[in-house]
C-alpha cells in the first residue's frame, strides 16, 4: 500500500510559474523536496491527511479535461500534422494568461495529450480514458510565454502562437468557455516545463548530374520510390518499319538461311533488305536477289538513321559485331541462334517467320518485349589528352592485362579521380551486365541480370588473397592507368577485339554509354536470361533429392 501511494504521488505533478520567481535565478522552494511529504510515507494515516490537505489542481480542472477529451482526440486524429512549405507543422494551442487572485501571472490552460488518451501523437484506447486511468497518469504541462505576461497590463493577453497556428493550418485548441477553471494554478513553485512545437526539417532531392529525380519523391519530409529502377520495356512502332539490316556469320556457312530470310522480308513483308558489302557480293551473283542493298563500311555514322531493326543469324559474335557497327544509337536487334553457344540469341531459326512478324506487326499486343543492354564508352588517353579515333563502345567488357610480358601488371584504378585500388596481377576486367556471363564469370565474377544498371569490376588472377570482384553503379566513371613505375607496358582489348598496347602513363577512361543495345525477347527478359543460363552454362543442374 505505501508503494502505491508513492507511485501515485510521483504521477501527480503541478507545474506553475511565479512571476517574481521568473525574474530571479534561484527558487524559493527546492523543487525536489516539494515533491515529497515531510510526514512518514509508510504511515497510512499520515499520508491520507497529507493528500487531503494538498490542493494540487483547482476543482474544475479534471472536469474540464474530461469533457474536452473526446473532442480533442477527434481533432488530433484529423489534424495530427499539417504540411507548411514541405515541413510538418504540429498542432499549436493558444493559451490565455490571466492574473490570479494573488497577483501572479500564470497559465489557465493545459496541453491535454496525456489525459485525453494520446500517447506519442497517437490516440490510445480509442480516445477514451476512465477516471481511474486519468488519476493514475495525469500530467499537466504548463506553457508560459513570459513576453506576453510582461506586456499584458489587464491580465488577459493572448500568446502569439494562435496566429502562427492558424497560418500553418493547425487547429486552434480552444478551451470550453462554458467550463471556466477557477482557483490558483500556481499552487506549487516546483518549476516550469516548456513544451515547444517541433517541426521536421524541410528536404528535397537533387541529382548531382543535373537531371531531375523521376524515381524518388519526398512527401511530408519522407523519402519514397515511385517505381522500381528497372522494368520490362516494350517496343512499339509509331509507323511500320520499312528497312531491315541482315547480318550473318562470316563465310559461306549460313548463306542458305540468309537467302530464305531475305526473300521472306522482301516478298511477303515488303521491306528493304540491307546486307554488308562482302555478303552483297555473294547475293549479287545469285539470280533473283537483285533487291538486296548494301552500304559503305567506311562511313556508318548515319546507318542508324536508315535501318529500322537488325536481324542477326549466328551466335553471340554477330550481336557483338552489330554493336560495333553502330557507334551511337542502335536499332532493335532480333537474333536467331545459329552459332555454337548463343547465350544472347534466344530465338530459334525454325520459327523465324512468326518471330519476325511479331517484331514488324507488334505480336498482336501493340508491341514486343525488349531488353536495353547497357554498353560502356571507352576512351584512351595519352599524357592526359584524349587520343583521336580511340573511342569505343563495348557490349561485353574492356580488359586491361599484361599481355605477353612476364611481369605482373600494375594498374591504378580511379573512380571520379579518386584512387580506389591498385591491381597487381594478370589484369582487370570491367564488364557490363550483359558481359557478366562471359570473361568476367570465368575470372570469378558474379552473373548479373542484364537489366541491372551496374558495372562489374573483376580482377584477373590478382596476387592477393583479399581482392574480390565488386559491382559498381552505372554512374561510376573509372580510369585504368598504367603508372610510371610499372615494370612493363599493358594491353587493352574491347569485346575481345581492337587490341592495342598501353604505355606507361596511358589510361583508359570508362563510363556508361548513352546508347544501349536493345534486343528483342522471345518471352520476357528474365525468362530468356534464366533459360540461357541453364541451356548454355548448365546453371544449377542437379539431380533432385529423394524423399525420406
């Protein structure tokens, strides 16, 4: 029983302010001693007399609070937070400062959040509180504006928070005027707890590359994503395609298939067919194929303006060749598997008529699914200056290695002009998600879905036990530099071709290309990718475990 008395005593707080005590730096009454009785706390009789003689609240305070609790809860539910210039404005209450009977200025209103069943800004127990619960957890917080108290000569000054609350859209918590609170609120000089209105800081997002944020949004100072960063894309024609570029594997191996596809596109779909000059020489000697056209390989800068889409016959090498032909924008590519591996070629040649009709006419769904395969823009620098004509767009990877030198290659790797590491080994691979299943996988790198915007940084036989492959965002700007103290030169290759030597002081700058390579999916981008993993690399092929 004494423990309950002490607990009840600790729950009851009367906070008031004496005008004379506000102007001095010391209190007349010690706050700590004023909270405890001077009698024997273990005596039931003495404690009962103490509580009866102690007037903590005016008589009408609890009645006023009970009558206004239900209306306060409903207001708090609807107007818990109001947005003002991107910030959250919490409710502000107006308090009336009046002169009490003893001439001291004090506050006659309360913030009734605890007594009305509101905890941490949320209503509890459906906003209803019984009298017993109120007596157990009553806390009265007094907020006094001393400036308003000093400037009020007639004892009825309003705190300036009313105008601020109305301006911010916060509701003004008016006390029920039909229930005046009488008595002296300054019953104890134990101190003042000042409740300040807190607001969240305003925020907004800005991309440092100068582009606006389309995926990220800020609502009431809270960050959120509007959509996933990568989604399935669909190709839709505004006007019917008219010209197709037909690419085939080198040599005379696939000429019969090329003739069959060219005849179908020209005679049945009424399309213009373009081939490479060496293939055009073969078609020119075949009767009935005079409709086949060609282009000059010396100048392919405007080839993307003449071609609507590309048809590839062969394996992955033909798609890499198509990426090399188009230095800037690349038309959609539909590839048929006639090569040795064909990881990127998801279409079977037996159904080429149906697949080509789907590309041309939209597959009866206004479009076909495509995958935008990221490419890398690579540029060679010598003595800090870009070398003319040494700009390459790669689809798989760029490799810097030691070549035929017997020494370890030493390569300094920078990201946005900051040194991140030094590669000491056979070399390093910077691959795209499309190239993650090629050389990078053989060197121990991870296999990444082609729609993930990233770069793979994979070392080749590093002379370190802790050098593991990493994945960088597509916004990274890498520089692979051969330092002056390297023992030998290095070599660089782009998609396995155009191999050339890098001398000491030379560097290769790597960044994301603005022009991806769109490939037409057989079904969808994820299904095609997993089927290629299983078909070409036997990914996770295992006998099923038998049941017990």
